[in-house]
């Protein structure tokens, strides 16, 4: 196992440090989270190069943790609250932010062996799942590793902007990508950047192909940008849609939807706006009313439903530009299967080679798995879910499937396979 030894005589000074902060606003929260990204990214690079990690880095992470833990808790609701604009307040669930900082601190202080023991204390049957997963995938070097991010390789966060990748997460994934894969690919529904997967990831450069907007846009291992073609009329319509939604979210009645979950994400060929978060901080009636308001805007712009499809996940409203179906006689929404096919074509991936590994956690990842089964030879799948119906679908599509209940189990399997 890799040990993270802190040698007092060889400490590397942190490129960035974090001081204790009094966090009172959402803006200050996001600024602190950005600081943790700036701190974590070079730490991962040092670990991957087997360099010593200094105590200053750990103290900075502890300062960030304490700054989050001391955010004001409302006496009546028992929830942490932050100001939006100095007047209005919003409840914030910081479970992800606090928990992942604690994990990173433990990982750096005690090393990988003890860290894995630490994870096992909190996840039922952790060792059983990890051992079975390693046995399934042992001694394989994968041609393609295709994975979703949130809920699959990263624990869910109440706000996408706060979902900065942890250090241990990046080390495990990057080590697997470098040691056990030819082409490692992230395909996420989130945008690529501003604000997207590139803004929350800390993996070393040139390690992963990052694909946003379900694969409509991606950056290859050399940092080159590619995007799926969209005709001018559809581009005009999605610009109009985005303008209407931005205006809607300025309305005091709907402004709160800017600050929960995915918030508003202007993707390439798709727009996502949150109507609820994983903590269900929005009243159910308000959430439903907002959904209907968004649907009415889409209908006004596209009354014949030729250009947009709406997918409601219960948390997010995804508005997706249509594309021609395989028979060219009907329209369909762009899914991760279309994205994977586009990426394979652009990167000229040799799909005849195997084995290949696909990982996901929701029904939106099923088209990605189905396309992999169609394109690739020798496909294995690991899905992170507690949904028995989804697990059965995955097994029905891919006989070499393994189901786990937690992203940290998948991460540990990948991390241990790459030692």
C-alpha cells in the first residue's frame, strides 16, 4: 500500500494555504470551496509523483473544515444558514463538504491502509464488496474505461458548485487511469466548464478525457476541445430558452432555485435547472410549480415539441435538444450513448479491443452501457445503486456486471486494482 509519510525534514511547502474564515454568505462558501480545489490539486500531483505532503497542507484542510463546521446554525430549524445577498437567507446542507474534508485529512495523516479501514467502518459490508469487485476485475488492463461522475465515482453533493473532488478520490481514480487503462473517459450530464466538471475535478492533466453535456462536448487527453454539431436554428432556440430561464430566476419567487443542487447549468445542446436538491430543501408544491413554469416556457418556444425534450429527474429539469434517430424518420433526445459513440468516432478508439469497463449509477447511464455493449467487445460494468430495478436492468444488458451501494466502494476497488 502507498504510505503518505510526513517527514519533518523534507516538507514541501504548500503552493496555496487556507486560513480560518467566518463564512456567512453563499459567495464566501463558494470562495472557500474554490480555495480547497486550489490546495488539493497540487497535493494530488505530489502524491502521484511520490513526493512528501507537508503539514501545512493538512493544517489548511483543517482550517477549511473548521470554517465549515462553525457556520451559523439556526436555533429553530437546526440547519446551517447562509445569506444570499445580505438580507435573504438559505439553508445549506454541508454534509458532503464536511465529510469529504474529514476523509482527506485522515487519508493524508494516516496513509492508505488505515484510510481504507476507516471507510470500512462507515459502509456496511465494505470489505465483501471490495473483495468481490477486485476478483471480478483482477488482472485486466482495460482498453476503455467509461464512467459517470456524480453518484458513481463521486459522492453526491447538495450543490454542484461545492462538489470539489477529494484528494483520495483523485489519487485512486488517476492511478487506475494511468496504470490500468488505455482511454479513460468521464461522461457527465454537467457542462464541461464555467461551471462544470473541469471546475470541480483535481485529477492531474492529461489523465482523463472529460466529456460534458452527455458527451456533446469533450476535451481529449491533449487538451483539444471537440463539440457535436448543432444547426443554427437549434442554437437560436436554446439561446432564447436560456435567456428566458435567466430572466425567470431573477424573479424573487423563483430566485432560490439558483442556489440549490445543480442550479442553472447552460450546457452544450442542453440546459439543466434544479427544482430540488438531495436534502429536499424546497417545499414540494413550490418545486412542482417551478417545474410547470419551466415546461410552459419550453412549450412557448417549441410548441410542436420538435426541438426540445424535457427530462424531469425529480431533482433536475433537463431540457435537451433533439437529434435524428437511427431511422432518420423521427427525433430523439441526445443521450450518453450518442455521446459515447461521438467520442469514439472522434478519438478513433479501436472498439474491437477489450476488455472495457463502464460505470454509472442512474437510468441516464443505461444508454451509455447499451452503446458500449453495441460498440465494444468484452464489456464489464460496475453500477453504484441501491435500486433493485435498475440493478436488474444493468445485469440484463451486461452479463459481466457488479452492483455496489456506494461510490467509495467503487473507488477503493479501482484504487487497489492499480497498485
